[in-house]
């Protein structure tokens, strides 16, 4: 199991520097853009997603992860299904078990109890609606005239969006007597390849993000709010103006952590390149154009911590 050589440094701030955005206020559009530029990450309040719905889904997730291992592994599969410890197929491991699903799936075909299926369907629909609203606020903040420039990429029924439930059990390896008090990795450092991802967790901390100076800060848990990550594809669409945030999860020695993440991705055939309305000419483009399918395949064949965008960066003209 991966461990850090020493406990990660906590922020030197007397308060959390994570931007908090009230998305019920249209004037928050500039604050979202600044958060995407400075952190690639922000917290959303007044989001309109039912707290009762979130609570039901979390309860159902806890019930599932409490099942015997033999029952959970009946849903094992790749890329979708149940998994434990192994993250992907390239050697990454973590102190985690998970369910990964196609977010556009008819959850009626999933072998879960009816309450679980209904909660999955209603939750993904609500979060998709919130995500599209946030993306439209971003286009407003960027001064893009066509308001659905970003939202239309992820809100159609044929998009390649995913939904993931993660469970991080209490980790007995975190013990000063056995491992010197070192942190244990629940989910290793990485960026998300999609356009934007939306996280919600229970009241157990563990999520950390990397700042521009490469230091790590802990994100205070808040089960009533959602956290948005700028993903690789949005970094490309904004020609590097927004930064895809590197993040990780550390295991907890005493409490379980349950998180639910909606990964808003485009259709497999969607071409990804810097938006022409954000650059003056083609020469300013920092990235080669690619399809989401091409980038997804590249991500699937890489390690978590790899810089996946590096191979799609344009070489300076004087290097050719």
C-alpha cells in the first residue's frame, strides 16, 4: 500500500483558501472564472440539489459497501463495475473500494434495490442540471456570446459521462507504532481527464488539492456542498487559462469516507481544442486538437500521476 514519506503539510492559513461560490447569484460568474484560473477548484453552495436525495443515496451506498466481499465482487468489471484497491489497469493502488457507472445508463437495468436505483437516477439528473448551469455561468464569465458553448458538450444524452461512488474504510496501517505515522494513500494524485467533475462526500476529510506552488492543502469536508474540479479537457478548451487541478485522497485511521463524483465528459467523437473565441489566431493555440475518444484512451493507458496533456501540447515553432 502506497504511503507518503511524511505527513502532508496542512495549510498555513487560518482559514480555508478554497473559493466558495453561491451559484444562485448570477453575479458569481466572475468569481467562478477566477477560481478556475487560480485553483482549478471551488466549492458550490445554494446549488438546489435536494439534501434528502443526497442522504438517501449515501445511505444506499453505505449499505452496498457493507455487503460481504463475495456479493460486491459479483458486480466486478472493467471499466464499469465494482473494484477494490486496484485503480485502473496500470499498477495504481489505493485504500479504496468503488463502484464506477455510466452516468447516462438506465439505472433500471442495474441489479440494485429499487431505492438505490431511483436515487442514482435522480441524483445524476440533478447534478447534471447543476453542472450545466455552472458551465453556462463560466461562459458568461468568459464573455462568450453562445451561452451553451460548454454546457452542450456534456448535457446531451449521448455524452460519455461517468458516476463513481468511492468508499475509503478506516485504515489500520496509519499507526505511529507500525508506520511512523505516515499517511496512507486512499486515491493517488491525479487530474481528471473530462471537462469538469463534481464531488460530494460525507463528513470525513481526506481530499487534498495541489496549489500552483506544488504544495498540498486539505479541503475541509462539507456534506451540504459540492466541489467542482477543472478537468484536463476544460484546460485545453480555455487554452490553459483554467488549470486542471491535481488532487488526491488520504486514508483516515478512524472513520470511513464515502464520496460520490460525477464526471462530465463529452461524446466520444467530440473534438477538443482551444475555443476559437478565446484566442486571436491559431498560432496562439497551446494544444493539438484531439477527440475525446483519443484522449480517454490515452488516459486509460497511463498511470494516475502522469501528465496526460503533455503529449498533446504543441511544440514551439523554433523547435520544429
